[in-house]
């Protein structure tokens, strides 16, 4: 019964969307990585200038290995740029770097959605790690007390879904801040800003896809649990 679960079909649209989002962000980043910005600033230079005159002036900028592994670490107040971004003066690199600077500024200003996301992170992490094993055990051992394990798993995974939902406004706001800063500081002209916007929109799709996948997984868990009553 588990192997022929009809709810697996619910995952197909979300999976297709996720694959499309991954392909879109890679192709869009690659396209605008070949276009040098008129300012000629590298991403590391641009982000250092952005942070210097912002509430996040105490944030360090470092290079990190990998491709599109750029991120801001609020625990250490370090903004890490990937090898394909750090020394690049491309439109794509400046867009990505400014986006991460947006996260650093959010942290410095205690942006509401970021504070909420950080607060539920421990619950979301626990839910992501334990929900499916608990649910599977409950499914294997049938009804009765085993159903309690499925209920706990659903509750835990609800926290993980909530985390992905709250992540969306955090990411959208960081991109909004990035484009505003790049325009105000003159790091990109109007035509180049449109390219950076396309890169950031493509990146945002991956977060939307992750949220959709998590929500459908939660729906599947609820439907399977209801079928056991």
C-alpha cells in the first residue's frame, strides 16, 4: 500500500517546478556572468563598499569554495561569496553579492521576518530531520499508538514548512534592497539593473519551489494519516 500510494502523484508538479527553477537560475546566472558591469567593480569590492556605509559595517567579506554557494552567516557576521562571484565584475556577480549584503543589513536592522525565521529555525531543523523517520515508523506499525507517531511527525514537519514560508519575504526583501542599493550607488546602470533583477528573480524561484515541495509533502502526510483512521 505504501509503494502504491496515490499521493505520490501530487509531487510531480512540484518536482517539475523545482527542476525548472534550478535550470532557470543556472542559465540566467551564466548568461549575465558573461556581461561585465560598467562600473568594473568586482563583487567583493562592491559589497565591501555597500557594507561600509550601511548598518552592517562590521560584517566581514570572505571567499568560499563552490558555485553559487554565496551566503550571509548571522552567527559570525561573515558574508561569503563563491569563487564564481568574488572576483567577478559581472552583472550577475554584483546582483548576487548585493543580495547577500541585503541579508546582512536585514540582520543589523532586526528585520521582522528574519528574526521570526531565526526563532523557528531550531524547530524547523528538528522537524526536517525527524518528521519522515517518525512518520515512516508509524506507517509501518499500523494503527493505534503508531498513529501518534504520525501525528507528531506532521506537527514537526509543519514547523519546517513554516520556515520555508517565512523565508520567502526574507529573500524577496533582500533582493529589493540589493537592486535599490546598486541603483543608488551607481554600481549598475538602468540596463544592467534589469539583468541583475532577472538573476535575482530566477534565484527566488528556487525558494518558491522549495516551499511548494514542502507544502505538498505536508499535504501528503496529512492525507495518508487520515486514511489510517
